[in-house]
C-alpha cells in the first residue's frame, strides 16, 4: 500500500481507551464497519488509521478525535450515541461541539443538551433571535429543548416569567365529553408542557413558580388581548392554530420577550385543515431577529422505530410531491 495515507490519534489514558473501544471492542468493531476500506489498529494508547481513501482516513481521524474529546468531558458512549455521532461526522459536523453544548442541569442532575446537529442549530437560533420557529416531526425535541431554553433564560434573569401555551384542538376526540370544568378539559392538551417542565425543574419548584405566576401554562385562547413583556413564550403544536390565531399570538409579543413556536406540518388537526403555519415562512421572510429551523427524521431522538416511521413518511411525501 505504497500510496496509502496513515494517521495516528493518541488517546490520553488507559481508561479513555477502554471507554473508546467499548466492551470486547464493540465500538471499535462498529467503527471498522463504518469505514470498511480502512485498516484501523490499536497499539497501546494510539489508534492508527491507514488506507488509500485519503478523505476516509481524514474523516475517521476526525471521528476518533471527537470521541476522545467527548469522553474527556464526561460523555459516555452507547450504540445509539455512536450512531448519532456517525451521522454528524457524515454531515461534516463536529460531534464534540454539538454533544458538548450544555443548556442546563435538569431536575435529576442530568445535563440537558442537543443530541443532533439539527437540534444544535435550533438551540442556537433560539439564543440568537427574538422569534424562532421550530418545525419538524414528533420526537425531534422541539418542545423539550424550547422549555429547556426558557428555564435557562429564567434562571439567568434574562426574562421575568415563562408562558407556555397550546391550542386546545381535538385530535379525533370531543372536549365536551371530557369530565370537569374548562381547565380540567384542556389539561390533557397542556400535559406535554408540564412533562417537559418536570424534566427541567423539580415538582416543588414548578409548583412554587406556577403559584407565583412566574410560570404560566394556558391554552392559546387565553392570550387574546394581552401584551407579553419580559417573557419567554412558547407556542406549542402551532400547526393547530388558525391563521387568525397565529396573527393574534405573534402580535402579543412585547419588549424584552423571546418567543419559540413549534409545530409539525404533518399533524394538522384544525377542523378546516387551514393551519396558521401554512405559508408563514414566506409571509415573514426578511424580518430581522426571526428564524425558521426545520428538523427532520435524522433529528428524532426517541426509539429508533420512531425515526424509521418518520423517515418512511418523509420518503412517501417526497415521492408524492
């Protein structure tokens, strides 16, 4: 292999090498499968990568360097994380920058962070814009990351309160058949927002902040007539707004506020099918401090079967269009 390219990655420490290779070298075997044209050998604390595919050698070297950086920062590897890292490297992204971006420490001490390149772009857009639209399928972390960014902004005193809202639109069920008063009827629609909140803050903190109205969770209809200053506002499931409701919501925004609008254009439950998200990007094009971020099947972080289902739907819709 006289024309072969060779590079070496030095791994600082036996414990890091063990974590890098995995039990019985399972991670090394998976990396070798990802780069079948390369010869990867491990000697001592060095990983040697050799092959005639110069680009492949460089990519594999970058992969190992990112893995070492992540392990040094406390990241643990598993099969799912490794597959996500492969996807990032294929997209010419740096996994250490994406997975090393901590948003905040959650209620149980778990670090909340983006898990894909698309999620990192989404989080960056929220940090750098007044209004961010996160559009994508179920499982891409649209609402969860938005709530994390809201809690971080509140803790940093960038805003004085958090407002979480959703349209109370039936998905094949009738509100009138549900027991209880109005708030009891709409509570199931707001429950996913509570669930995300409990991932970020403990129950006692959520209860205290809700009682003080520092955190407010309410249906979209309750936003009419209000001006929302110094707030972090999340409109979830925005595909189920009407165009009139969307306009009403966007014109509630006051000084010192930040807004995230999330939605999935494939799950519209509005009675007439006319969604407030439809055509909105074209309408708002050119407005400063406003961004649209589109997440895809590759950003799904739930069970692998969910990603496969989303990918199947995306393929079907692409073929139809």
